[in-house]
C-alpha cells in the first residue's frame, strides 16, 4: 500500500462510544503519527473517522481507502471523495448552520470523487464534533448560548444536523425544512445514505463520500439498502444480490443503528431506552451488528450508533462494498 494513496480510514474502536470515549482520539493520534512519518504535513488531509463502541461480537477493525492511478476494467466503479470543513463555533453545533456547512462539504467531496449525480452516491460518512462543558462555557463567555448544555445530547444533535446537511446536498431534504426545531425532533426528515459519528477529537467535520463513477476503474463496487427497523435485513440482502456477492470476509459493511423511539420493534417492547447503565446507542450497535453478521458471515462490521435523521426511526442505512462482478 502506498501511503500517498490513502484517502481515508474508518475504524471501530473499543471504547463506549459516548462523550468520554477517548479510544477514538487515541486511534486518531496514533494513525496521524504513523501517517506523518510517511507523508509529513500531507497526512492531515487523510480523513480519519473513528467510531467508538464494539459491543457484542463486533470486531475492532479499520477500513483503509486507497486510491492509485492505473488501468483497470471500464467503470463505473467505487469512487471516493473527501472534504474537511472549518471549525464550528460551539453555538453552531446542532443547528442549521452546521447542516449548511456539511451540505457544502458533501458537494465538494462529490466533485472531488467525480460523482456527478446524487443518485450515484451510496454512503456519506461524516465525523462531527460535540459539546463539552468547556466548549459550552467558552460560548457563554462570549454571550452565546448553545443548542444544549447536555454533552451527551449534543452528540445526537450534531449527528442529526450533519445528517440533514447530507440530505440537503443529495436532494433528499429541502433546505428550508432544516430548522432548529426540526433537528433531532422531526423524524420524517431523514437521509437514506447518511452516516454521522460525533467525537470529542475535532471541531470541524471530516466528510467522505462513497459512490459509483464512470471516472473510476477500480476492482470494487458499492450499493446500499435502508433497514426499516433493527431486524429488517431484506434491503441489505437485496443490495448483496445487486452486487452479485456472497457472504464472506471480502464484503465490507458500513451501517447505522438506533433504538426506535417507540420503544418497540414490530409491536414488541424493547428496553434499550430504559437502561440507566448503558446508553441505548450501545445496545443498538450490538443488536444490529449481530443481525448483520448473521447475513454477511463475519463480524468486522462498521456499525455506528445514534442514527438521528439517518434512515427511518429504529432503522438505518447500510452500505456494502464488494469486488466487482
């Protein structure tokens, strides 16, 4: 692998996936040191998206995206584009300003990938910031108020605003629908291709767009489905069918998971929202990763918890990357 060709690294780290999950920052720091040894300052352009929480049987792992020049089979093939945003002010997190910033970054990443149509995008991964007590206090010292002072809730608001920005960029959601009141509340607004993970280790956004483009000729292809609930595997199986792939280690799985706010799955009660010891996002990651593992035949699955506006309530987008048939 050529270090100069690395565009992005996605990782599942074995922390708790909550505000005080420092496994994400440690992984980013370690990868950055390694990349800088090979790339110098250019290492800062690599998008490092670490998602905390490997509950259940989910295996900690990395997915490294590398681009090389060369001759391959005619496209379309898997295409990747990336973008970085400026740092957000704390008072902008979880609000329309954040959604607008992400929407613009998605457009930039699509352009860099050579993806010209929104329908050719299959997955957009955003790493977004969250609020801490210190960040809330800093905004207050300037006379500003934040969307919330609850640091755990800020993770959801940041993910939600980012997802709505993705939806706007892909034409799934009208820009005027993204109001402060709607963020984290209006469950009718969601993107079928958004995956957002919040963390303490950044103040801006790292945006990675994955799709198909005729400009690319690599060996991989991508497709996606949207789970309607936590056990809805049919759309994922259908995506496998379209890719012409079978279960096995060569299948890359990227997905979102969320405990349904109704407190039920197909009419039967779940207790993920009622556990005072363990965040519902942790329960949902383990549950959905287990369901997906049974379908795809392995446990190196990237399932990120907290799916505000990322798929329907209780469900979520799942993208699959496999060898081109």
